């Protein structure tokens, strides 16, 4: 679809008309700005229209301001599909199931951290990172299944952190629907070696500081203050989640004709939510979500140890508490009102973040008056943000906001354009130290390969899908 065919609905809202394709069951919505719209690939708009063809879709398909081309379903995309009469689509969740972000607060200020390089080097040595990286933590297949079915809660039981950690996670760090019998042997084998690893690409562990406070009241509730040191962890379900997605995309492709599902793109392969294929996928996807939460829980534990050792301080004195943990790349059963009727839907969020507003039971009690903490990561060298969820998001976007800056350049193109060493030197000039497994990683994750995170976050703040609480700046990052 050409950008000029979009219908403008507001300062930051465009629409793909439902009549653009005969198969569309709803219009498509794009949140963007005049500044960022030229960066939205036209193939991405085509994907937005294709998503609106999924059976059981409610209201519209949605693309966030960080949207870019994905596998069938645009990254930064959202769709609510009826839980009884609609479908589930593995490709619409993606391959890195529950890639997500966790933020740890501390009680120390930026000026107290005098050796950022030393701390980052220590984190790099302690946390396995990169393609194919393997954990020092070894599990049997039976032990892995406990992580798959109980997530962060099992990780804490095994000595990785505290109960308060998972109490400040989306879903308390555990999807109850998980059933490890729905996971292939290949996925189990891949998962055994990689639990407790950072991974590659845009995943990172970053030492940051609070640069600007927008909402003093919300910041106080979240335990945040100016110049405070934070640790942000961004990783997902690694090869395990990739294998779950691969297995079920193939299975859903095979099932489409049998269930009479016709779609304009087979990458959206889907099966009825109540079919065996649909139910099996949801159970296996929940295992991958739990794997990812276990992964971030282990990295949290090791990061605490490294920071405490580096500063020669007790963990309790440092106040290394989890602020929150958000999930990307999920399909979760939630309830919304449509034309006066309450319906359960599977909200497919691909590269998008839950943004639940105030007063909801799903939000931890300490945050309930403000709304769920929302974590939006910048790319390497750019600011990240803590926001809070809103009533507007519940009404307009199925409780969802964006998840990051969003790429403007493929990894292949970035590696052709940038040199890893040059990227590292340019970041060093901005007082940011980065440690990566290779120069290629630095090149493909170069800041100029992404949209400017401030511009993306300003849009969701303006339209009310989430509200800014603080801006944080990076001091040092480890990349896989």
C-alpha cells in the first residue's frame, strides 16, 4: 500500500480503509507522525492490511510508531482476535516469544559509580551473551520443564532472586496455561543449553541513569529519582522460543485448509483458537513466555551479584529491586467491551508492550493508582523511558503501547554501512562504553539504524497510549 493512500484521522493517527482489500474485516490503524511516517515501509502497511483479514479480529489492526516490517505481522503490531470465534496466529506473535525488558532500580546516584567500564566488563564476563551462547547453569530435560511451567517463580525457588521480583512482573512471571507436553523434543534440546543467556541482536544489559523526571508523583511510586543508577535487561526466549514458533507456524500452515482459513499471506498462518492446533500453540507459547521470564530472572540474580561485588556493597543496601518486567511478542487472553458486550480476545502483541491503566487487578497493588509501569528501550546509545499505562490505552489499543525505537534499516544494510569500531568510538565520545561479542553486532545495532526513541515515545505520550514518567540515559552496555 502506498503511504498516500492512508486516510488521516488525527495529528498522529492514520487509517488503512477496510475497503482496501476485500478480505479485510476491519480497518488498520497506524500511530505515527509527519516526521516518522516516511520511515514506515509500504510493505509494512500491506502487512497491517493483511492482519485485518484475520478471522475474529475486533475493531482494527494496529501499528505503533516504532512499526517496521516483520514476519507476516508488522513488528509494533497489535490485533485482538476473538477467543471463541477467532483464530490464533503463531507468526503474529513471532519467533522471539516474550522478548521483554526488566528494569532494576538502585539507591545510588550516577556520581557514585566511578568505574562504569569496570562494571560493564564484569557484567560481560558474568552474563553469557551472543549467538549460540550457552549458560553455565545446566538443567536436565525434566528440570527444564519446571521452568517452562512455572517461569520466574521456579527460578526464585531455585535461588535466583526474591519473591518480590516476580510480583513485579507481568503475569507474576508465570503463564498458568503452560503445558510442556506441547513442546517438541527439538525445542527442549535447544532450551536446555541457553537458559540464563542474553542472546544477540538488539538484546542487551545496560547500566543507565535517570536523566529527566516528567512525572514526580509516578516516579516516586515507582521508586525513581533524578541521577539514579538503573540496570535494564532486555532478552527473550532464545532458541527455545524460536523453535516453538517454527514448529507451530508449520503446523498451522498445514491446518489452514482443513479449518477453512484463507489469508492473503501464509506467514500469518492461523488456526481457530478453540481447535487442537490453536490450544496446543497457546500452551507451548506460554512455555516460551515462562522460559523467557526464567531467563531474565537468572540474569537479574547475576547482575545483582556483579553490581554488589563491583561496588563492594550489600545487595540490600544497594536497593537492587525490580521496578517491573514487561513482555513483548505474546498472544494473551484478555477481556474488553465491544458494543456493550464483554468479550474475551487473544491480544496478539508483536514488538508491542502492555500498557494497562490504573485500577486494574493485573497491575501490582503498589502501582495500581498510577497504572502499570511501561518500559520502552532505546537502541544502543539512545535514551530509554519508563512510562505508565493509561485508561486511553485500554479504550483505544487493547491496553498496548510501543516497545522500542524501531528499525529503519535492516541488519544486513547496517553492516554494509557502518563499522563496528567506528560505532564504538562514536559512543565513547558520548561517554558511553559498550562491550560486544563482535564488531558486526555493533554495526547492525548502530544508533542510526533505528528511529529516534524520543520521537517514538513522544507520539504514544501525546495520544495517551502511555504517559512518560522518566527518561534514562545509557552509561554502559553489553551486547551479544
